[in-house]
């Protein structure tokens, strides 16, 4: 298990987290404030550290499971397969950074520059978008593909983010 996926959690914390995970943002804030008041700041820090490890572990397991499904259920040959491009916590953090560069109006639903989209939370996609900021060709939109399966137009979010 990679170091960023390590976690252990007290049973009570797991019970609290299972409830908190179902709440909307306002209720999550309220529940975490209550947790802080009951347990103190050091325990809240530990709770968050363990939560991050758990989230990384879940993302890694989802990636491994999708790889297994593609290979065993869909017949993708392992030698011709690297891995599915899936969201991660790190990708989501990178996504926050690129989404802050533009207003997503006019961009496709899955735009890498649209906060919370699948592409916006994928570390491969967000890294590509950042790298292409320095390329004259630009980052291409994957919602519009030509007959050859290749993107045909520049990403709207990317074009907006590139404007001074």
C-alpha cells in the first residue's frame, strides 16, 4: 500500500464519518464543528489525516477495480492497457487550481475546467491541461471528436483560462 493510502480509524470516527459523508456542505460544517468541540483540535487533525489516507485508498482501489473489470470483463489485453484515467484527491486539488482560472459557462459538461467534473478531478487530465497552457496548439476538448476519434476543437475552458 502506498504511504499516501495508509490509514487507521477508530470505530467511533468511522461511524461519525459515515454520517457526515451523507450531509450537504452546511451540515458537514456543523457536524465537524461539533466534532471539534467534543474532541478538540488535535483529534480533528488526526481525523482529517486519516480521512485523507482513506480517500486515497478508496481512489486507488477504484482504479485497481476498474482495471480488473476492463481486463476480465471487457477483454482488454493487459499488455495493451496502462490504466483508466480516474479521479483522485490529488487530481481534484489540481482541478480546483485550474477551475479557478476561468468561468466555465459555455464549456462542455465534462470540461476539465469545470469544478467537480470527472476530468477536473483526474490528475492526468489536469496535468495535461496545465502542460498545454504553454503549447500553441492548446488543450483539446474531448466532447467533440472527429471520425478518427481525435478531438477537433480547443477546450472552451482552456481558451478562457489562457486569456490575460
